[in-house]
C-alpha cells in the first residue's frame, strides 16, 4: 500500500520500547507497519578525524542518539494503541524528540 494514510503511534528516543512495540504488533498480525529510526543530530563531528566522534568515547561507550518511530495505517491506529495498552506499553509520540538543545 504505497499511498495509504498512516498515523504515528510511537516516536521517541527509546529503542527498548520500540522493539517491544514492533514485536507486539507483529505477533498480533498487523500488516503494513512502518518502523524505523533516524539520526537526531543536526551537526556531526567534522574535520580530519570526522569518522571518530569524540562524544562516543565516554565511560558508557557509544551514545544512542537516534529517534525511533512506528507508523500504522490510520484505520488501525486506535486498535494498535489499545493492544499496546493491554500489553502495558505506552504508545507515546514526542513532538520534540530532538530536544531543546538538539538543534541549532
């Protein structure tokens, strides 16, 4: 379904909940679910050693800066939210997922 209208039921910086939502929707038989992630950084480390981001060498290793999202068909959005609620998962859409200091 190329031109189907979709509704975002999850958009947040939370990979653990994102994987749970994908698993629950797949087990419940939802079709045409679009799940993915994208980088939240507006600026990347540049220069001679741009392949090595100095922010990734902290005590806890590489920082996950991606924003994760799940889109379902518009007619399935309420059913998906109720199924996620029955599994104890909050389907939250963060309107400002990048954050206050994430953009320049």
